[in-house]
C-alpha cells in the first residue's frame, strides 16, 4: 500500500513475527518496513512521526516521536529512505496510520500522510 502527497511517496510492507509473538498472552508482534521516496523537485528532512495504532477490539494507541529509528533522514529529489520498525498488539488483527512532519530546504514545514495499513496474524490450523 502506498500514498503520495507533497510529492513524497510512502510505501508500507508488513510482516507478522510469529517467533516473537505469544497469542496465549495476547502478544502479537508485527514488523513494518516503510520506504519514503521524494518525487518533488526540492529536498526535505523528516522531523517527526505520529502513529495511531488500532487493535482489532477498537482500542487506540497514539505514538509520537522524534524522527524515525533514531534518524532524521534528508531526502534529495528522487532519493529514498527505507527503515523497519515494529508494533505490538494484543489482538491478532489491527491497523496503523499516521503522518510524518517534514521540512523543506526553504524552511516550510508540511505533513506527509502515511496510509492506513492492516496488521494481521495468519490464521493457523491446529
């Protein structure tokens, strides 16, 4: 799933981490890999992130933070940055969505939406 806004493309891929999850204790761990690509004519730096994480039971959690994975990537035109992080849910299905706050070389600050994406543990037969 991807979304392009302000000529910044955000692409998301998710993976259920079976070995690190414990369904009996309502612990479902998901990795998500995000690629941010700058299709604009000017450079921009990622300043911060905001996430809304919603579990399958409707419980919402909001997370805000400085940069991503401890970095503030600077993206020149046509440059991309990829990182992987993780989220823990207490349900086997949920979703995440949010935005990045970025700043262009001209000092203008803008938000880049991160499309809603699903986190889902595969069903298992016992």
